[in-house]
C-alpha cells in the first residue's frame, strides 16, 4: 500500500473519525480484549451556550492524550462528555432573543419561557460537542449527559433533600450579592471584579453631645459610596485603635437623615483605611451585615432589587444609585460636612454573566452550611487522597475553604433545577448541580454498573479560575454522597492568553477560534501546536507559529511514512509488532536508532504519566524528525542488507505512530491503516502501547 503524495487533513479527518465511531472503541464496553482496570475522565461540562475556545481546545487535547494512551495500555477507558444547563447564562441568551421580538420572559410566562429554552437547547445546545469531535476527541458519545436530564434532575433533588434532612440546608435573610439585571442572588465566586478609578470621600458625622476634652466636634468616616450613608446604623472603629477610645459608646447624628447612631468597635475595621473610622450600612455591605449580627444593629434597606433607591432613603426615592450619590454630595456640601476627597482605585463586583454592577441587599435565600463539608474537602487534599498538579494551586483551594461562608444556593431565575420544597419558585445555583457531576453522570443515586466500574474517576483537568466554584464542591460532594473522593488528581492546565499576554476576549476580537485553526492547518497540527506549549507554566501566550510548526511536522511524518512504504517491495512484505532480527545482523546505525527509540518510549511514557505534555511532544518531535528522518532514513538508503533495513524502518515507524497517536490521532491512524503488519488491530487507537 502507498500513501498519496501530500497529506490533506480535510480529506482524512472526517473519514477517520467515522472509522473510530463505527468501531465502537470510544465506548469502554466495546473495547477489545480483557480489560480489568478502568481509567475515567469526566469532561468539565461546557455551557450549552458555548462554542469551542482555546481554553476548551487545550483542555480537550490534553484529556484526549491521556485517554488515548490509557486505552492503548489496556485500560477500560471512559471519557464521559456532557453539557451544563448554565442557568443564568442560558436564560440571558434566550431573553436576548426574545428582546429582538419585542418581548420579555414575563410576556411568555414561566412555562412557555422554559419551553422556549428547551427549543433553543435542541437547536444550539450541542454545538460545542460537535466541535470537540472536529478536534478528534475520543469521548464515549453514547454516555453524553446533560445537567437537566431526567436522571440528573433526580440526583440534584436527592442531594438537596439529603442536606435538608441533615439540617444543613436552611432558609434565612442575609445580605447577598444581587444582580439588578438578572434579578437574582449570586455567590461570591460568581462575581467578576474590575479595578476602577473612583473617589474616597471623607465625611463629618457630628457628635450628639460635646464633652469637656473633646478635641473634635465630629468623627470623620471615609467611604467610596456616600449614597449608602442614608442607610447607616452605626460608625465602627477597630478595638485596638487608640485614637478613638474616648469615642466608643458615644452617639453621632447621621447627616441628612438626622437620626442618632452609635460608635462601636469591631475587629473587622481596618485602622489603615481612611481615618480608621467607617460607616456601617448593614443592608448593603456583607461585612457590615456581619458587624450588625455581632452588635445587634438595626437594618435599613435603602436600595431595592432593581438597583433603585427606596422609600427609606427619603430624599432619593426612585433614583438610580449614582443619581442619589450626586444628590447626597450636594446636600453634604451645603452643610459643610465633606472634609476632603481623594482619588481612589478600587475593585468593583460585576455579574459574571451579564456584567451588571452588583448591589449587596438583604434577601431571603436558601443556604447550605459549609463547616463540615469544607473540613471534609480540606482533609481530602491534606491526606493525599486528592493531589493538585501543580501543587501550588492547593493554596487557592485551602485559602477559600478555611475562610468559607455558608453557600447561598438559591437563584431567582426560571431556568434550572427547582428547589424541591412545596411552593418554592427559586432554582438552585448551577454549581450545586455541577458539584455532583463525577457520580451523577454515572447514574447516582441509583447503584448502577457504571458507578461501580468508573467511580471514582482518575484525573480532573480544569482551569484555575474554577478551583473553588467547582473543584472544591465536587470534592466535598463526593466525600459526602459516595464516601470516596471523586478523583485522585486535579490537573490545573494553563490559561491561554493573547501573544501580548492579555486575556482572550471574543467581544474585543482578541479570541482565537480553534475550529478555524483546524480548518486552516488540520486538527492534528492544532493539537500538536497546543501540546508543544504545555511546559508547566501558569499561562501560555498563544502564537500561531506553533500550529504552523505542527503542520510541518505532520507533513514530515507523512513524507517519511510514504518513503518507508515505498521501500517495501510488495504487499506480502510484513513484520510483527515486535522486531525479530538477531543482534549480530544489526548495523551500528540500526542499534543506535533502536536504542534511541527505547529511550523515547520510556521518556514519553514517564512524561505523560507525570502530565509533562510539552516535554513529551518535544522529545517525540526530536526523535522522529532528527534521529529517524535526518539520520536513520538517510543511512538506510546505503545499507547492504535491504531486508533488515526495511524491517527496522517499518518497526520504528510503527512504534513512532503509537507514541504520536495520542497527540496527532488522525494522521497516525491513516498511516497505520496502510502498514503491512501481521496481526494488525482494527484501529491504531487500540494498538498496544510500546514498552
């Protein structure tokens, strides 16, 4: 058999992917041979709103490398795919579509709106999974799951009721992060912070009574949000701040509102911020809410769910917060109560989905107690049951868990898992359901064959920005419901940045479409170019040159393979997968290439076991291009024993294809199908890994 003159990816990739799907080997139950050990990866479920971006492509590539290697090593491999319903994100997308028709979800009503989302999901919800196929992902598509599947809904309800029965789920009023646009609460982890230039205002709060020895007639507080002073119920200082010892317990008159509020001391106050004295607005600041709880202060809500000032604000009723700020400052200026103003840069919280500014407001919500669960999650990593790679990411994990607050799990949107309590219209936080992903996808709460075979999973590969949103929650959920951690390794992959080192952004036009790269250079070139850059760093500055290099390498492999096949005299020439030539018949060049191949097998196996993908890719590149092509192939042309040279050429090529297959599966499979090998497997993807 021979190969065409040139490798044309678009003529090969669809054909090969159909071959793989027809073989059934993506399904662990259909793999050949007796496989007693399982190896499982669950894909981090992309949102149904999503399309493949470079982060997805990177993660899918390294997961597929691991799965393909383990499949060739004889493991019963399952790479389980699926998508997340992505409550707020999906609802926003469908609402946007409705606005084009001049309608809102309220025009449709809840049931009709949910129907509309399901229609959208059927049409667009699996785009990203089809894009994974284009990249060559060898997922078991027959096991594809969706977080709103009937069985998954049952898992979510079971988990909620389990917590409720233990008394860990409760309903209460607390200050929460509120998105005025999405009209729902959000957890701390669902916020995006942006640094913005603003002002720090120093405001004078007059003391109610003057006493002998008072140096000042007022206490000066510093704030970035003067409009919220209309809801102040105290002024606070740090207990260790000696400057204010004589004022603690005194009373001040809250300007504009003209009401008395106390001066208290609390450990939460930073003496270095402003004057060291801060205004306490319990209804509109989470830290202030906690101060209120410790000191039994009053709660005055002045901002409503639409982000507008309410009646309690008196002079600003119905105004937007920034309009109220101007009015408050104008009034304070009249009364000569502004001490000074400074430029100030601070981080402001925005909704991670619609990017509206967050307003902390009091709201009645469902919460999950976190003390026991957080402790379980900490123990799981400290004991070594779960290992982070790189290890440095454990710090992010521990820092959050050690300072954790009860989790606000209710959302006031329509798309999602309804809280299974009679009369309750709220839905659960999307991350509550995705926390069950490693076992709910395998059939839990039923005791299924898949659950027994594939849980716990082995490696979770994900991004660092969801360590606390998702990884920690999966770990404590697995410990709670399965009594086993859900995976043994958490592999934190790098973030793909622009070549200038900035975050890629689709809206800014700085994102890179991996599907476009696949169409331009081929999926293998794209995969190899990505893997090439995985050298252990925290970030990757993407440059297309690496993908171009991947394409050149694929062409080199094709041309070298074509040369080897052309050396074989006829179609009856075959070798076994193990080389059978006596040592005495080997030339110095033969011995050197075989020894170098053996070293490359060992190093590649070790590097992939330790997740050093870039190192393995570079070693394979050097071996094939330089040791095999530049040196051995050239020397083989002048060897006297042509038959032995042909056997070694074919043997080295076969093993090179095996080693390269996890990285570049399409071209290696296409070449393998043409190799004259005895007892050849149906596909390279189920060949034996070299050892």
